[in-house]
């Protein structure tokens, strides 16, 4: 897990992680959150995600990064799609919180080729 920090203060604002590697398929699953509301929409998520993706593609030779988020999380969805991720599935009522509220989840695949095509390198 990598901790995201505010560039000005150094305070922790979120986290980036990866796991569930499948070496046969060349995939890994990632997760991220910018938990400090005042730090959202300032580019921290995009900057951190680009760095994590580069590391996974270049250092670990991952072919495809698997990503999921709630369908209602439009900020995350726009971010993933801006980097070239393509929707692979939507699962209704996929996750239920302790209070009993169910949420739909969207799944994305981000290939190395699409990532570099979208970031221009």
C-alpha cells in the first residue's frame, strides 16, 4: 500500500494499493482512494494512479490492470476512463454495506497499450 500525501503539508490524504496478481493471465487488481474531501479534484488521484500503473506495467510486467468501483462514483469512473480503462461488466447489488444497502459495481480492464495511448507516451 502506498500513502498519498498532500504536496504542501505532507499530511496523508489517501492510499493506492494493488493485489491479487495472476501471473498466468498477467493481471493485477488495484484500489485507490483520496479520502480527504478537500484533496479531491486536485489531481492527486490521477497523478498517483499514473505512477502506480507505470510501476505495474514497467516493473512487474503486468498486461492488464483490473479496477472496480461503485457505479455511482462518477469521479473515479471518469478518472479510470480518462486513462483508457474499458468497462468489462456491471454487477447489480454486488456489495452490501453493514446497514443493508446494496450497491452496483462497475468493473474495468486497463491494458498497457490503452494506458500509454491515453497518457500520450
